[in-house]
């Protein structure tokens, strides 16, 4: 018996409610767990890099197979039920370090489950978001999605210091509370994503989307690699240019604000999609921003570099998500492929950090940036190949 599918898209407000709460959980968990390991479990920077790389690899693999897993479970459970189960299991295990703080094994259980469950949950959320929406309708829904999850992660960063003053373990345990709210919000969703008509979906896919998604698929993990390797260098650069009494966290937030503004702008304007110039501009913004941060001799230059870098992050994220969901016909597999690429970035960044520590323990951040520069050159070359293939196809 074929499960009944609603012909109408899922209510956008309900999807956004789940998105906001899930993003608060993700922000609290992924940032908080490394404070927990450093403060409570006394992890060294290298141990934290190993944990981060492991979590990234688990996230990538779990997201990649989210679609097949959902199809196997759909014999007994609806996508909404699977989503509720993922959020629930993630929330329950996040309480492990608080309940059994003396056992490091519980930290690893929480970390690995906390990498697996959101990797399954987000592709399902993204399918609920765009299934039944095409072209401008899909881009608009993704715009709402992007301006919802970005401030939600900022909320989590604001909550963490207050929780850490009481007990640093509360930062990770908060995931359980917020996920409980997200599960309640799921009741406003239908059991399954809306019907995504194949003919309408194919009509909305631009001529070169299949090439654009390939380039974006190289650039997306690269942006996360560059973000993760830039973070440990930034405090030293701010000190070098005389940031003085300005808290480094305030300056560092520049790139997040720029990413949010870029995502909001892309939501309101439509000329960016289907254009290779968008990805070229995004790559230039990423590389140019990092160069300005690393080589700038004035605080203003570093701040401008961070803003430029954040703009590049936003351009790539929106474009990659849209092309993935459009060419993947809003399926969970398409969201899974997109999230898996983010996981690759989460994994490769810490691995480059470990390589930097191994190559030059006394100058690990500098060595890590050199390795990142090499990876950037290789990825940029790979990302250019689909463009050359598309141009060759147009010339025929």
C-alpha cells in the first residue's frame, strides 16, 4: 500500500518553527560540546580536533544515507515520525554528560549520536520545506529557512555563557529541552512532505543547474573548511592589529552578520540563480576575505575581510542548497547530499588542524593555513571543471 501524500506543500510556518528550534539545538550542541570537553574533561586542542573530525565524518556519512534509511523505515513509520525519533534520541543522549559526568564514554556517546541524528533530521526538514514548491516558490521558502536558522544559531551562542557560569554541562543538556519543543512543533506538520510533481519540478530546473550544482558541491565544504581553520587564527590577528578593548567575539561575529545579510538579500532578489557569476563572486569573496584577515595591517581591513568572507559563505550556502533541492526534486536524498557536503567540511577542517599540529607543533595555526591554501587551490580547480564542461556543451 502506497502511503498517502498531501498534494499541498507543508505549512511554511510549521517548518520554520521546527527549523528555529532545531537550529538553536544544533548551535548549542556543536559549540557547547567543545567547551565541555575542554573545561570538564580537560581535552587538549589536539583531542578536540580528533573529536571534531570524528563528528564531521559521522555527520557526513549519516546525511549521505539519510534517504535510504528513511525509505527503509517508511514501511512502518512516516517521515514525521522518523524526524521526531531523531530529535528525541538526540535530546536524550545529550543529557548523558550531565547525568554521568565522570564517564568520558558518555561524552563520546552524546557526541556521536549528536552528529548522527541531526544529519538524518535536517534532510527531512528540508524536504518538508520545499516539496511541492518550484522555482521562485522554492527559492522563497529557502529564503525564509535561511533567515530563520542563522539568528537561531546566534541565540544559542548568547545562551551558552549564562549556562556555562552555572555548569558547563548544561550547555549540551539544553539540547534536550529545545528538541522537546521542536517535537511539539512537528504536530503542525503533515505526516509526509507534500507532493512534488515531476513535470513541474523539471520545468523549473534551469539549463545549467546540473553543472552549477557540481561546482557548488565543491565550494560548499571548502567554505566550512576555511571557516574552521580561520577561527583559531583570528584572535591572534585581532591582537596584532590592535583590537584593544573590543571583545574578539564581537569582531568575529562580523562574518556571521554578513552571511545573514547576504542570505536575506538573495532571498529578496532573484537574478543570482542560474548564473555562474554568483559562484565566481562567492569564491572570490571567500579567498579575498581570508587574505584580508591574514595580511591586513589595520583593524578596519580585518573587519572588512571578515564581512567579505561571510558574504561568500552566504552566497555559496544558498546557491548550493537551492541547486541541490531543485535538481534532486526536493527529495530527502537531495537534502542528505547537501548536508553530507557540510559534514565533509566539518571533518576536513579539523584534519587540516591536526596536520598543522603534526607538521609544526609550535606554529600549528600557520601550518594549518598553509595546508588550507593548498586545499583551496585544488578545490577551486575542481570547481571550475563543471563550468568548462558547461561552456563546451553550449559551444556545440
